[in-house]
C-alpha cells in the first residue's frame, strides 16, 4: 500500500473540535497541493455539498484555542477563520477537487480516519478489560492491604502481671 503521503502525517493533522474529528482547510490544501484560497473557492462554488455536519467555520475562540495547542506563529497568518472538514466533508471534497492527487490524498485520509477509529475501539476494549480485572481483584488486594496495614501498625502494649519471684520487702 504505497501512498502519496504517509498516514502518520495525516493523523497528526486531525483535531477533535465540537466532538468531531476534523482537518482544517489549510492542512487539507497543503495535502492536496493547492492554496487554501483555491480549496475554499471550490467548496464555495459547491456549497450545497457541504452541510454543517460536513464542514463548519471555527469560532474565534476555537481557533485561538487551537493555535495555542499547536503552537503556531503569530506573524502573518490568516485573515479569516478556518473551515473544519469532518470525515464526510473530506470525502465530499474528492468530488469537488477532481485531480489524481486529490483522489490519492482522499484515499489516504479515509484510511487515517479508519486507523484512528480502530485505535479508539482498541483502547475502549482495553479500558473495559482493565475495569473488569480491577473489580475482580479489588477484594483480594483489599485483604492484602489490610494485612500489610496490620503489620505496619504499632503493636498495642498490653500490661501484664509480672512473672517470677519477687524479693521480700523489708
């Protein structure tokens, strides 16, 4: 499976915004080998193909938060807020950007989204197994902790009667 761009490079450009996994317009433009302006113009010419669940504008707060997370330069930059494309929006881009590179990049991006879903499912399965194991062993470990605590605690001093002979008092 020889791809134009390694999947690992794409995975690092997928962000979680508004509980959606998205790629920003500038990152997509770079992957497709076009200017961001060209990508956005193609989208605007076909805006009916991009409902809110396929693509949305970031709010100023979301964009500022994202910039602080990815440590972007404050010099230069954008004049408009970026578009964020969901997996379905990126799939729709393949019908808008009809070049060989766009097709190949889209295939790789779809594989990256699938890979992320598999990792999340794997982590969820692992989390469930850990919680089950924790429940099974909590009682056993609790007994061990109580025994250790008993060994660590200072023993109670019990006064007992003296044993043995006492000299007679004069």
